[in-house]
C-alpha cells in the first residue's frame, strides 16, 4: 500500500518536473557581480529550469537544517530519557536478581479463617450474602 501511494505521488511529480524543464529550457544569465551588471565578471549561463530547481533544492536544505537545529533540545531530552530508562531497567534487573527466587512461601501466608472469606456468618460488612 505504501509503495502504491509513493508511486501515486512521485509519478505525477516527475511528470510535472519534465514538463516544467521542457517549457523553461531557454538560457538565462545569473550574475554574481553587484557592481557591473552590464558586463559581470562572475556570471553563469544555464537553463532556467536548472536555476529554479537548484534554488528549490537549496531552500529545502536550508529549511531542513534550520528545523534540525531548532529540534536540538528535543533530541537531547530524548537521549537523556533513554539513558534514564536504561539505568532504571538495569536497577530493576539487579533488584529482581537480589529478590528470593520463589515468592510463594507457605509459612508466610495467613491461616484461612473459619467460615470463609467474609467471616463466620458468610456476609460482608453491609450484610449482603454471596
């Protein structure tokens, strides 16, 4: 099901990129010289679709990097909670190992009362019978 949904999204997206590239294949000049716009010393000529897709990729990388840095606090807290849970599990294992192997000890159980669980009359505190 997941592969089907991935294909349902990626195939139309790929077709849109191909149509976009064919429609915007004329060359544009990108200048990195802010002082001389007529004859720039540093410029690049490339197809428009390459420029737009490269800018989109850079935007995605910048946004994901900013998100990753902002979530630093939550990752640190998750690591700390995981370390605390690991320590608690090891302490629990140590306590279980130190406890007696058998919890059933007939000498420690109270003797049964005559007349059942609710006393000799067979009734609870409110007088109801079972």
